[in-house]
C-alpha cells in the first residue's frame, strides 16, 4: 500500500509531481489570509487555480528537430487522400458485367432505402475495383449492408466463370458457393474475401440467432456449436439471404433441363407496370437451400433407404425459377412479399407509341426484414439492409407462477412426555439395539411357551 501511494505522489504532470502540487496548495492556504475553505469544492477550486496559473517550463527543441517537423495531418485530409486514390485509379478493360449502382440508387432513394450520392459514387468505384481482381469474374453487384454492433459490413457479390471449378469443402456441392462475396467496414479500405463454407456450417446457421460484432475473426460461442468464426457465419447468412430473396422478372432467364443451368432469354421485354405489381411477374433466381445445407440432396451411405426417402419427402428440392406467389405465406398475409407502388401510376405513350409509366414498385420480404427488390419499367435492383436475422416471430412468453398454496392446518399440541418416575425399560436408540432387544424378547417368549 505504501509503495502504491509513493508511486502516486511521484507521478509527474508537466514536470511537476503530485507531492509538489500538494506543497503549493498547503503554502497558498497558509499565506492567503482571505482564503477560507468551507467544503471540498473550495479546495478543488484552489487546486485548479494553481494548475492554470502555474508556469510550465518546456525545453526548446533542437535545430534538427525543428528542421524535420512533419506537417500535421487532419482526419479530413486522410479521407480526401484515400478518396482521390480511389477516384484516380486506372480502370482496365474488363469483360465483367458491372452493375450501374449510381443509376439504380435513384430507385432506392424513391422508396426510401438508398444511400447519398457521395457513397453511391464510392460504391460504384469499388465495384470497378473488385472487377479487376480476377479475369474470371462475370458480374459484380452491390449486395447490401449487414448491420453490426461496432462497425457495419458493406457487401459486394461476384459471380465467377462456371467453367472454372474451384475446390470445394468436403460433402459440399459446387452450387452452394456459387456466389463470391467481399466485405469491408470502410468503403475506402481494402475489401476482404469471405471464405467458402461447409455443409455443416450452413446447417448450423439455421439454428443460431447471432448479432454480428464487426470482428471477422471473432469466435462464435453459440448453441448449437458452430465450427468457424464470424466470417464463416457471415458468409452463411449472406448465402441464405441471397438464395431466398434474389428475384428476377419472369422471362428474363430460362432453365435448361439437359445441362441444369440457367441462361438469359434471347428475346426478353420488361413487363409493363401493371404486371410488375403482381407476384406472378417475379421468380426466384438462385436455387433453394435444403435443410441439409446443400443445393442438391446428399444421400448419406450410413442411412437406410427408408430414412433417405423420408428425408426427401420432408425437404424436397424446389423447382428452379419458382414464382414468389408459391412461397409459404407469412402469418396471416396472402404471401411472403409486400408490394407497394411509389410515384405516379398514370400510363403514357412515348414517341414510338409504346406504353410507359413513371411508377416504382417495391417488393419487401416479410421473413427476411431488410430484403427488398425495387423496379420500374426499365430496370430493377435487389439489395439487403439489415442485421442478417430471420423474422422468427418467437416471442419470449414466460409461464406465470403457480397459485400460492394455503397454509397447512395447525397440528394439535400435546404436553411434553416428562414422566415423574423413570420407566423400567428404556427404549433403544439405534437399530442394532432395537434388533437385539427384539431378539431377546422373542427368546424369552419362546422359553415361556416351552
């Protein structure tokens, strides 16, 4: 204790120790006849007065230190330098299809989900930057934003050339990791590539409710056990949201049964405004993820045929390009999607005598809050802004305590057994004594009978 107090007294602040400060306080209290400390606040005022009016000697810097002084860099200067570096980067010619987020952001702003123009421009530059990382990239789009406790995650989605097959984790099909995702917490910083996930990680993510912290390397301590870090769980949730909410207008894609692939339709025309507000005009683009954590059913050789058939019946594979009208209704709603119309719904005719409208259609998912698709008569965009949590609607309803029981009836009182005379035979206490006493009595009774 004395050593700790000595360290406190010897602590230095601007070449003055705490002990020196106490000495000056005591000197001022003795010399100043008009100073009368009534309480602790007056003592604190005098201490602050001495600190503010004290002369602090700061040694002068040498000539070498003065000549090598560095300019003070303000935070806004560092931000401007990073922004200029991003803007002035040399864009190479790429074959990838880069999303025009600057234009599509206007649709998001109309429905109230867009970003400001500065961030939209930075996101557009980031899309171009990601497209140059690999020559096998086919398309790049802004996926959305995952909200976290400390810093949020911005996500960019990339599709690769399907002819080039990358090694997959064990017992995991190629279609599960078909989409590649990059994340960052600052649009001006580097983008990190999320790892591929396994079937067990995808299967465990269905039973976990986890609010992301903002640290990709944080261990996941949840039940059931999740084998991986936050970056693996983040990738699993992004894939679940993508495969459940990425929509496309009906007729834009076609499914080929022979190759089991999806391609663009040669002759496609965007539906009219009246058709876009119906569920029949929209289909799911990605495949459905089974409860096994795979796209295709995995036949475990350790299971019997009857068990495999039962699992297939309980979790069958969904058809590709399924209409959102066939989705399971959420609670008491007609479907799983909320459709709203923004802007003017009046139909006009352009110079080419074609029908046109300025209305904007919003499709918002009930089961995944934050997943939405915005469209007009010419283009559409699917994004996500949320915590990456599913709307389970499982509220915590604790059971009410049981009724308070009545007090038991009073027991009749009896006088204490305090006889005036001591009994001839005392009752044995232990079990052995009682057993020996019982044997003695039985022997005496048998002798009397003989």
